[in-house]
């Protein structure tokens, strides 16, 4: 298509697949707008990227005249950017300009607006959407993006008024498609969600049929009609971060030693200081990977502070901890009430750490008058792939885990996954959440939010092996302390031998959470800082159904108790709730609740998550029922007849084999192989053989056909012809044997699938002809299968890249 300018009143609506060609010339915003019914949009003109120059000129006089007529319909013109190659992830990056009046200077104003948009594109090819401006009485967004739901029929409608946003989830499966020949009227007697439900039905059924596309629309409304002014496709995310591929630096364990001021934690210090006592409370005496912590009582810094000399303290940091990434935290006495979010640093150099200690000492001395009950605790920054808060209580077999990728501070305000672990039977239930960002440490020592690759946002942040480790150890901690507790964990740390391990870092007394089932009906005002709080207080009108959503982006505010206190005070004064996306086990939730606020936890499930009864139906070791009884929990077991025992043992064989695959350390592998051996011994016994007889038969067969030592994989066999001494497809790819699509209705998944499929990460088989997808999730002891009407952007990998053996 070589047209320079497309006018909405002169061109028919484009089909969605045709818009892909338009994108290369007009940009994606312009191309997708061209697919909407003309009566659903304000009149517009689309300008190709090669028409206008950097100074805004380039349109022909006749084109300018026709564009002016579009503007004249309302007296204003909106000039929107449409950058070629722009994705939905770049929304808001480039300029849009409103030309407020139509008059003698219209062409000059148009050129100026276009030039401003061109400049914002930074040399990229940019097309334009020139749209008649409708003064909005209401506005918002409407979409079925992956963050909203796994299925394309669930949409979210947001409405913005005076900076306050209300959100409503809509299931559109039973809505009739809107008439694309009629305008979208505001109908007082018809609920707004049904109006938008009919729009969604048309988009899915007619515009996007035979595709797996998800979209987000911007809408406005005047007193009579609703208009769609932009529609964006949720395309492949090429710039997001893959949290599974983030390099985790090994944890450095310095030698235990003392300096002039900085002391290595000993038994006396561990008993005295809260943040050192965790070495006793959270770790077993002979535990591996226990961190080395150093401390300095603030009372010992008085001479250095008076002298203004930090050199000796700096030398201690450099000698004992290292040249960089030094973290210093403030600790109170172990005998005092626990205080959360005390002053601390990010990764510092020795000089920065020493100066911070002295300046913070001066601040505390001025504020409190004494510092005898405070100490600084120091260590090297410990990198981890994920973080978690875990709740356990003595006597309760259920342990709850809240986890996300990145640093644990994000758990206060960001969405998270939930695990429930039934400790006696090691069974788990998972609730993955859409996690759009992760909080990571920068090389400079600060933090930053990094956006996660869209198709991975619903993946579980920790695996079942890690979840079981956290649950078992937290349950043991609660039992040792004899109280309900919340324990913060670093998950997926790497030691200097390259092995993964988990670190319990801090604990607080457990607090209760309350459910709030009407959270979706609030009109929400986002508060990221103190300025937002003041703006909200200045909003006129009644506060009915309004709420504050606390979402700080400044890292200094995440631990700022004064800021959280100000939010709580405002909420109490206006009698409104605070919405929190973060964990109910973290500090922010507890602090707001302590102030008497109503806190709506977005991540809490509306159904009861703690199961009174857990059903398993799998064979267990002979002493497991006794262990369950010791925990004061009822159990129902049945001794199965010999005829069924082999069936249960066969399934147990696969379960234990998967656990061998998941094991990482030599000790874990030895224990899991022992479990596998025990199942083989039981299978042998059920068939009337001793394990020695089976071992003897194995040796005979090994001598005859060999073992599996060389790692040979048979790819194909074939009949050798006279002219061809080798099989025709000798180069057949290994991936085709692991998983292969036979036709539109059949996939072939050989048993090698179980050897390579990742645990707890859903994969999808698409049946395009049937317009359904089969979602498969391999768990440690079962397979979960679900059907959806449309693809969910997760695919079973049919290509397996085999690394070369360098030995």
C-alpha cells in the first residue's frame, strides 16, 4: 500500500491480519486503529512515516485541508505518535500533542505538533494518528492481557476520574457481540460492564478470530457515546527479563575474625543482639551454609565519632568483609520488642560503610539521646534468585509460603505466589500470580525494578523442591521456638561450589490476616510517594468506595515507617481502606494493621486456603501414618491387596525418579537414590524376588547387552538398501524424538518427556483446528491437565538443544 494518508471516512475497515502490512508504513497504533468499526472511533487520518519531515512539514495542501475538516468537527485535533516497530511495552514513551483550536494558524500548529512528535521518536520511523478530539467525561482502558487472566474471555475495565481509578473484571463468554454498524451508546439502564462485554465479544469473535492475540484498548466517553481511540496488541516481549536466566553471584563467606571495631559474632553477641540471634534461632547448630556476620555496638563508636576519623572502621570493613557490596543493618537488643524496617544500607564500599556508620550514630544520638541498645550488623551482600516470607505455627501441619523473584523488600508491595505445604505428607498446593517486575540489586549498590518477560510472569518463582525445604525448616523453627512465626528467606543462593541453597534471614511473631471479598469494587488512587498522598487528600467530593493503593517506587520509602504511618493516618482520617498487593506476612501489612487501618490484601484468595482435609491416594512408607499421628492430625490409610500394590509402586517409582533428577548436592542425590532403591526393593518383593536376585539378573543382562554408561540415544532404525548403507535420516534431530506434533489433533509425548519437563512450570499443546489448548504441568507426584479455549502463550518446547560434551 503506497498511500500517504488514509482518511477514516474514505477507507473501509481493515482486517486484523491485513493490519500487519499497514504497520510497516503507518506504525502499529495507526494500523490497529484502522481495524476498528468507523462508528466506534472519532474521525481520524493516518499519516505514513515517510511523509513528514523533522520540522513537521511534508503534508500536501489538500491533505492539510482535509485534516482540518476532521479537527473542525470538535474544534481540536489530537496528534498521536505511531512509531514503526513500537510494542505495547513502550506505551507512553513517545509524545502525543493536542492542537487546541482550529483557525488561521492551523497548518503552522499542525507542523509544530508533528515536529514535537518526530523529536520524541529519536530518529525512529514515526507515523501519525491525527484524530478529532472528543472531550472525555469518562475515560479508561479495557483489555484481556495475560496479566489479567489466563483466558482471553476475561477482561478488565478501568475507569479514571480525577486521578482515581476503579477496576472491574468481566467474564464476556455469554455476551453477544456488539453491532459494528452502530455507535456504542451510553445506555443508563444497561450496566457498563455489559456494554464493554459486547465490545469484547466482537473483538474476540470477529476482529481477532483464528488468532491467539490479546489486546488493550483505550476508551473515552462523552454524554452520549463510548469511543475506542487506541487498540494495542500484546506482542512478544523481547525486552523483558527472564528471571530463570539471571546470574546469581556466589555468596562470599569471609573468615571469622575481629578488627579494631568490627567483631565477628560469637555466642555472647548472638544472645545479646536481635539480628545476630537469628544465627541461633533460625539455624541448627551443625547447619551448613550458615552466614558469617559481624557487628559493632554503637556505644563503641563514640571516640571515632568525636575524632571524625573513620579510617580504622574502614580498614575493618575492607579486611574482614571485602572491597564492595557491604551491607550494614541496625539491630536492637534481643530482649527488646522486635522493630522492623530500621535504618540499613545497600551495597557499599568500605569507606562508604564506615562513614554511614558514623553519620547514623550521630543521628541516633541526637534523636534518642542514648545508643547503648543498638548495634550495627554487617555482612557481604547475599544474592538470591527469589525471596519468601513463610508462616508456620506449632502443631499446624500446613505451612504457607509467599514468594517472588528478586529482593525480599518487594514482598511488601508487589504481587507474589502462594504455596501451601502439608508437611507430614510433603504435598503442596500452588497459586501462581502474575508478577510483572522483580526488584534487583544494581552494581552501584542500589535497587531497581526490572520488568519480567511477559510470558514468564505467571511462572512460579520457586520450585517444589525449594518450597518443601522452606516449609520443613520453617516448621522446625516454629517448633523449636514454641510460637507461630513468619520467617524471611533468601531462596536460590549459590555457594562457592556452584550449589543452590536457601538462607533463613529474619523472623517476626505471626500476625493474623483478614479477608476482604469486595476489593474489586473500590475506586483506587495510586500512592507512590508523599506528593501523591497530598494530591489524594485534595480530591473533592465524597469518599464512598474510594481506596488508597500503596505502591512506592522510591526504595527509601519501602522501609520508611513515617511514610507508612502517614498513609495509615490518612486512611483512618478519611475512613477508607488501603489496598496492598504485597504479602500479608510482610512488614507493611503488619504496620498498617497495627495502626488500625482496614487493609485489603490483593493477593489473598477469596476461598479458604487452609484445607481441613488433604486427599492423597499414594503409597507411603510404613512409618508415615505414625508421624502424622504424632502431630495430632487424623489420618486415613488402607492396606492395599497384593494385586494392586504393583500399580501403586510403579507410580511411586516415577515420583522418586523425578526427585533424583531434582536433587543437586551429593547428599541429596544419595538420599533420593536410596528412596528409588527402596521402591525397587518393594517391587521386587511384590513379585516374589529378593533384591539380590534382581541384582544378579542385572549383572547377567549387563554382560550381554551392556549398561547405560556411554549415554547412547537411539534416534532411528531403518532398512538399509543396496545403494545406501546408512539410514536415510541419520541426522534426525533429537528434539523430534522427545516431543512431536503428528497432526492437527495429535501430539506424541514419549516417556523422555518426563525426563526433560520442568517441574511446576506449565506448558501448552495447541490444537488450532479445535481452537483449544491442553495445559500440562508436571508436579513432583502428579500431572495436572487443564483445557482452555485459546492458547495462553506458553508452549511445550519441541526443540531441545543438546550441549556438547567437552570431556
